[in-house]
């Protein structure tokens, strides 16, 4: 089981924050400073040049960035050793339902777990929000295909079928 972390900058409403719900349920640990994040973690970063793929299944941990996009522009994030972007997926959260690539943090972590082979755990995370199962329904085909890919290059080719 891959440990999960989140960097949270408190820029969102704490009552709606999906990582706070996951932390309360014991699924992840939240860090308030980027320097606290383990350096050997895979950082889910939408600005990364390489796509997440099943080849990443042996990572030590996965960290989601639950923060303002301004944080992504910092050298602290850009210099991270293992950064991956999620491939094209549709949001199912109430704020961005049906919008491409506008995933909540719980959706991003669930997608990452699904792609690296932890499908049951992905569903378990999503069960902590009332709309979570819709994410798997909306993205059933792309998630299945991404999880069957051998590497990042293949994930990008599959992604292009949905763009």
C-alpha cells in the first residue's frame, strides 16, 4: 500500500476540502510546508512533463498538491525529482462536474492509485465524498486504458484518443 500525502496551503474552504476529509479518515497526512514533504515521494503536478503511468507503481509515496496554482510556479516544486501529471480525465466533483482536468484532490489521488494498480483503494478514497463514485463512472474507460498502459509514452497516446 502506497503512503499518501498532501501539501495544503489553506487556500480552499476547510469545510469542502477533500484532503482534510481524507486526513480525518486516516488515509493521508497533510503537510503545511513544501519542505516537510518526503523528497522521495511522487508529486502529482499538473505542470510536470511526464504522465503518470503503471510504471510508477513502485514509488515510495504519492503527494497531491492541494494549493493555489501560484505555488506550482515556485522552484521548490519545479525542482522535485519525481513529478508526474495525470492524463486527461473529467471532474465529477460538484464544483467542476464535467470539466476536463479540473479534478479535486481526492479525485487526483484516486486516479493516481487506479492507474498504478490500487483500484480498490481508489474506490475507498472516493467513498469519503458523496459524489466520489461518479468519478469512477465518468472516467471508467480512460482509467481502465491508462491502467493497462506500460509507460508514460503509452499513456499519452491513449490520452490523445480522448482529446
